[in-house]
C-alpha cells in the first residue's frame, strides 16, 4: 500500500529512537566530587577502607557512599571544598605508598552502566585536566647508546680473539680501546669500522699501548637527540592511549622537552602513576659461572629464583620495532619480537656464540617518592624524588642464534600478554623526569562553553520555528526528526563511537542542526511541486521522497568525504569538528529520510486525504465545465 511502512520497519525506527534516547540520557547526570585511592601494588583491601573512613571522620569531612574493588577505593563527597580537605586527610593517613587522586564519580544509574550507557568524553577545552612538562635526559640517551656500542665492541673482539688491555667509556661519547700491539689495533679497527659507521675512529699511542678512540661526532649526537625525543614522544602517546585517556596532547617543546596534557584527569598524582609505568627494556645474558661479582647483578624471577645477570647490555628496548603475543605450533604462549636492522645484527652476533645460555630481560621503571629535605632557609620541606627500579621479567634459554625476528617461550599466557604490552608501550629511548606539573581548567573557559551550548539551543529553536510555520504538519515531523538526530549524535559519541567532544565539535553539531533539515526542505519542496502539477496527496508524498533521495544522497556523500579528509589530515580542533560533522551526516540521513517518512506515513498513509498541511503551494487550475 502507498505510504505505508510494514510493521517491522516501524518497530525498527522506534527501536532506534528508544536506544538513542537511552544512551544519550546519561549526559544529563552530573558527576559527584570524589576521592579515588590506589596503591603501588593495586591491592586495596578492607583495612584500607577503614583507615580512609577513620581519617575522614577525624577531619570532620562529610562523605556519602564508598565503593571498593580489587584495585581502588572511591569515596563520594558533597563539594569541591570537602574534596580538597579529604585528599589532605587521606594522604596524611595512608603515606607515600598510596596515590590519592581527585576524581569525578558518575551518578548514572547502575542499570544504565550495566548496558554500557555512559557520558561522552570531553576534551581539554571543555573539561580541563592535568598538564605535565617532561624533560628527556639527553646525556643519558647518548651514554646509553655508547654503552650499547661498548658491549658490542667487547663481543666482536672476543669473537675475533683479539686481546685488549681494557675497553672503557670516557665521558658519555668516547670509547677507548687499549691494545698491546699495533697489529692488534689494526685488525680490530678494520672489523669495527664495518659495524660502527656512526663513530669516528682515531689512533694514538700512550706509553707502550696502542689505543683506538671511538668518538661520536656532533652530527651523530644531534641525530641521536632528535631520534630519542621522537621515540619518547611516541612511547608516551602509546602508553596514554592504551590507558583510555581521550584526546591526550603529547607534543614536543624545544630540543629536549615534551608536553603532556591529559583531559579529565583532575589530579597530578593519578597521572604520575600513569607516566611512571613507562619503562625501558634491556636484554642481558646470564652471568657465567665463576664470573667476578662486580660483573653482574642478582635479580629474582617471578617464581622467586635468584639469577645473576651480566652487566653488559645486549640490546636496548629502543631497537624493538614491533612485538606481539602469539601461540606456537603446540598452542603454548610465546612473545614474538621484531628488531630493527642494527638490533638484528647485535642480537644475532651475541646469541650465535651463546647457544644454551640464558637470556634475561630487565624492566626498568622510573618511580617517585616523597622525601624531606632542608632548604636554604633551614626549613624542612617535602620534595618529589625520582628513582629507577629494575626487575627481571623474562629468563629464557637461547635455543639457537637469534635472527632479527625471534620468540621468547616458556611463559604463561598472562606473562606473555604482560611482556608483550610492556615492550610494546613501555620502551623509552632515554629516562625522563617531570619538571613541571599543574592542574588546568577548561582552556576555552566556562563562559565559552556555555555560549557554545547556547548556540546549539538557539540554532535548534530557530530551525524548529521556521520549519513549523513554513511547512506545518510536515515541519512538525521534521522537527521531531531533528530532535531525534541530536539524541542519536550524543548516543553515538557516548557509546558506539566513544569520540571526544570539543568546542569545535559543538560547532560541528550546530552546523549539523542546520544541515539536518536540508534533506526535508528538498523533499517537502518536491512534494509541493508534485501537488502543483496535479498529483494526488498520496502520490505526491511518495514521489517527493523517491525523487529527492538521489540529490540528498549525493550532497551528503560529498560533505562526508570533505569531513573525512579534514579528520585524516587535521589535528586538534579540526579533528573535533570533523568527527561531529561526520556522525551528524550519518544520523541526519536516517532521521530526515526514514524518520520523517515514518511519521508522515503514520499521519497520512492509507487515508483518503484531499489536501496536505505542507504550507502554501500553487494549486492546479481546474478546467471550465
């Protein structure tokens, strides 16, 4: 029947509307101020909850509701003032092993959270967050590279059976190799030149020794610094992304600093814990039996077995190009590691002559602790001290000479996954320290945010009034579709595609509000033309929707492609605008065509109507009798 949807299609439209409403509603709930407590071991228990509640009662801080899981504790408070007082009281009660962070606790009903309905992410410009300025230790980067080279020099000369009188690192950019004879130096130099093209070689003599100096050129040092800064920036971005922080900012500043801004994170302590998980990786051989005690350090495997790890570094984590956790041919877990070209040469050379020995992987994490120091005025003050903590995460036997791609076996499934994640997102080319940290408010300001929301409301109100007065009943259907379109945009951004809303994104929504009725204007104008040409009301409705569809589709596809290009090549504000525009185009196509058609069909479909309430149109002239 003309202009009648089957029952299933009406039910489908109704289902989409209900889901859009359901998943957009959580954005109306205001968050509670809260305190979140975690510790370094992520093992919060009932005793910790008792300490927290006792501290709050002693400080006379009113709170309501406490939620505890295996890794954290959340306490809800009535105001920002109570939140700040509670933070101080809890920190004094728990000590340095705990991280007490300001947070916002959702008030969305539990049944909504159970079905995945939540609030959309807000960007720095709308929500604020935490700002960090991190400094890369460039001297450590150069020294680490030279220590890496030193270990490889020692391995190469050992393989060639060329005896030395000592191999030392002088400063951070100078390796000195001492030989007993000129012939030994000549043989060593010819081999080392092929393996260390980035170093400058110089001969000199001292007393009865023939010395070979291997120096980093200034150009090479500058390139190492550039590579280190870029590698650390990429690692920071990967780690923050893996933690689910929406729209983080990780940008280079100057020659040795990186700015990190995390939207929605209210307290620096919480973000410090995130950044401290970033670590460097080192590959070592197990020390030989009877090795001098100064040539190794003892670590403990996850199973509690002590292992003597040789001090020489086989490979640094920055030589790893990719890593993934897989299963071997027997279905057992393993970690597959791919190295870059130089890393592949290093690992192959070392493992070729060490088949049967164990290879160890150390995870080196940068952590912080609060220490009491005396300032120049003789006063005791608290300062944050950064330190490195090393632990053994893998202890495996070398089965054969390792190529550029190799696997680590003998791990449980959990260990393989953890090792893969740590290597993938945790390798820093050089240590970093936080030199500045601060909490930042919305960068665009509260007033601009309110004006942006007001802009959406005014735009929607003007469009609604125009459509109703100009197109009457059809305009009312278009207005209903417009409201449904806005709900669907919020629902999609909150749940299906967890995008981040920024102020430019609000501009994109305002534009979508205006564009959302374009399709209906084309359809309604076509229906008027059909009526002017003498078509019956039912035929005019059917022809108006069918004949306008191609034009609507072409216009929206071209606009969507432009938005996709903006999203691909743009950054920051441009991306935020493109995201909401693309989502708005998709949802408006559904609401403007399918949604309004369903409403018009319910009003006029299957009825013998003589006229349509679609505003003024030129009625066909009737022939004289």
